[in-house]
C-alpha cells in the first residue's frame, strides 16, 4: 500500500546502498539549520487488519546539495502516538552511494508506524544541514491509522473476572473457566492463541514491541486489554 505526498517528480536513476545502522544521540530539542529539500515521501507499508499494525519501506526523495559529502536519515523509536512523547532520534542510516547535486531516492526497510525521521547532509565545508522532521503516521491511510491508534490507546485499566498480570517477560492468566485468548504485539506477531481454563503463564519473550494486546471473549463480549511490557 502506498500513500503519496507528491505524484510527479524526476529521480536520479540509481540504487542507494545502506552502510549500517548506528546508535546516535540526536536530541529532538536540539536546534539545527534546516536546508535539506525533500521532494517526495512514500511509506510503502503492509497493514494487518487482524493485529492492526503496519511496517514497510520508507522512501524519501531528496534534492541533495552539490556540496554534500555524507548523507544520513535519522529516525526515532517506533509506536509514538503523540509528538510530546518524541524525545530523540536513536538511530541512523548512512547512504554510501548517492549523487550530489541531484535528486536521490533514499530507502530504509522495515520502518514501523509512529516513527519520526529527518534527513541530514554533511557539507564539504564541515557544516551540516537538516530537513524538517516528519512522522510515518502522516503517510498512512487515514482509516488504517485510525484503527492503529485506536488499538494503541486501549484502556489498560479495563477490569473483569479474568485476572491478567505481567511478571517480567511473562503474562499470568488466572481463570477458573475455559476462555479463548489471542495475544499479539504491535508488530503483528502472534504470541499466543488458545483456550485457557486454569492459572497459566505465557512467555512474552518473542514480543518485539513495548506493548502487547490481549483479546478474549466472555459471554459473547470481546474484551481487549493493553499491557506495557518494556
């Protein structure tokens, strides 16, 4: 699925290679000189209606300065639902093959929803410039995003007769009657699906997001809960 900012553009025809992902400490509050020109942004994501999450390739077309010597995209942790929660860029991709003075298509795979990003150019005089900061949520179809954010904001205080608690990387379920559970993380990874009829401990070690979603049915009513696990 693609969501476009601009439709018509000319892109310098060659592939960029990604050197590595490195941890950096670029603060969201730090002021920098904006000067990188972004011509187009596409977020080519896949959307799972069953688990209401998405991730995909982030493509940014940059009009790279003819003085650019190094080119990066900085990005934040994913699953941010509010700009107030955006604190820092935590990683970066360096593009080792690009054409100064031309439009370049930069591609980063497996970027998730709620990720903030911007482009940084190092110039030949030792200075650097940035693009403005964007969020992948701005390039997700409105209906898809509404479903994702609705799931991400599930009330954690919902109560019923089923006792569910988090203990380290395990979910503890306490029920005296058979209940069918589905447990997934925000990346769409199914962590458990089955019937629980007694006190049960389920491993969450394979969860790749900081939040898990639990669904189960009681007397025809579907209960959904959110737990922060890390």
